């Protein structure tokens, strides 16, 4: 029997990362997604995860001890960050998280379905039978390399109707190979705030050209940027490199880098995107589809990116951005996009692509509601 479209759907979103306040940079996309879903009349949204500035019509499901521990987890950099570190927390924190999640899932008898961010958060679901939607991000594919994790997740997915929703097509084949017989794999791009499409860029003709990097500071996220950039952005150059992001590993930042610390989307949207020449990322990290890159494209800001599968999924070389696989090609991209005509052409192409293929958070919420309805109607 089909689910009554006039009946509200009770959805609990689960996340292990959430912005603490409106100026916090961490996992802003989770709040944006939660806000967009809570705006839907057909949904009753609840949320389990770290405390923060929740949309007013979302009910918070954490008990006090869970709230306290999750706040501590965010202070430590999040569960994925702890898994990459040495020390006792690398082992105790995941166990504690799974125990708390299992308890939270077991008390949600009236939930129609669970919307879970990150695959590992589905592990404690083995004693429930509600349908689940799992938003799969780039870091998930890195975790799937852990021996035995795929088998454990398969046992969870077999017991219920399940959709795995990677936010980019490049992840789909790996997920199909691992879980295609026990879950449906449906790509669901995350949305973009409408404000990014309204950014007015006025590319300065004078030098120096300002280039922007927005990234957590880890060895893999920075990649070869400091090595490749030293002869381009050195003192008295016609190019400047401005770096924003939290220091999560003990990296030495070269003196020619203008490091500004952590930032927030509003600062980028209002103060930086309108005046810089382009966005740069030489990441070698397990990327999904980095939100800041989509926001840059929406704002008409060209991107120079490392030649990763995640980046090639939405950047076409010399059409919607520039892909660099060597120091020479990185330098060539900097010079090519410093030409106003090239910069404007790439900006227009990128903005057109992201408008057609990604859209806003309202578009994203509609995609998810369609999946919710499908699951509640029996998965067809």
C-alpha cells in the first residue's frame, strides 16, 4: 500500500558534525540541508548530533550526556579527525559513538525513516527496521578501506529498505560494487545557497592578482600547493596566495602565504569572492564534491584544482575550470586564468553548469523527499 502523501513523514537526521553557531565553519552543509528539509510541509524533522543553532521547527533528540560528549567530539576535530590520529581516542571514540548511536536509534519508535550522514553512523542500526537514507561523502570511501567495514554495513542494509546517496557520480560505481545488491545507489547533489549566485565579481585588472585557498590545513588537503606555488607567489610577485582554514595538523606555512585563519561562508561571499582572481585547491584528500568549490562556481569564480576523480567529476579542463597534474600545468593555469577574457569565459561556463546540474538547497530537499516517498511506498 502506498504511503499517504497527506500524512507527515517523521524523519530523524543523524550527523556527527554540525556548526556550533552561525559563524562556525564546520559542516555548514548539514545545517543547510536540515534547514531545507525542515521547510518542507510534508516532513517533521528531528535531529541527533552535536549541539548548534538548529532550525526553529526541528526537534533535538540528544540526551544531556550525548549532547555533552558530541560537543567534546567537535572540540577534538570530529570522529574522522580522531581516527587519523595516534593515541587512545583513535580507538575509544568510535566505540563510544556507536554505543550512543545505538541507544538513540532504539528509542526512536515513531520515526518513519532515518536520514544518516556518513556511512559509519549506520552501523548501530541492526536491531531496527525503519528505512534509511545515507548521505555518502568522500571521506566515507576512505573509511571503506578498513577491513570488515563493508561486510558489517551490508548486514545493516540487508534488513531494511535502504538508499545510499553519494553527493557525486564518481563515487557511485564503488558503492554499487560493494552494496548494489542490498541498497539502491542514487546520486543526490547537495544544494547551494542562492546568495552565491548573486555575487557580483569585478575582476581587477591591476596586479597583484589575489588567489584564494579555503581548506582545513592538513598535509593531504594542502597537497603540493606550497611546493608548486613558491615560485609563483613569492615576494614581489604579480600573484598573491590567501589561505583560509583551521590548522588541524602541524604544518609550516611559508612566509609568502597570506594566512588568515578560519573563516565563514558569509566572509567569503561578501568580502573575498567578489575581488579574487580564482579559487585554488591542490588537495590529495579523499574528496567527495567539496562544497566551497560548488559555491565558487555559483559565484562565477574560476577554480584551479588537482587532477582528482572527485574534481574531474564536475570540472572540465579549460571549460568549467583548470585541472593541474604537475607544477608546470599549475603555473600555466595561474597565468591563463589571469587573462581577463579567459577568466570571464570559465566563470560563465562554471556558473551555468552548477545552476543546471546542482541548483539550490530547495532543489536538494526535493530530491531527498522523492527518495523518502519511494522508500515509504516500498522502494519502487
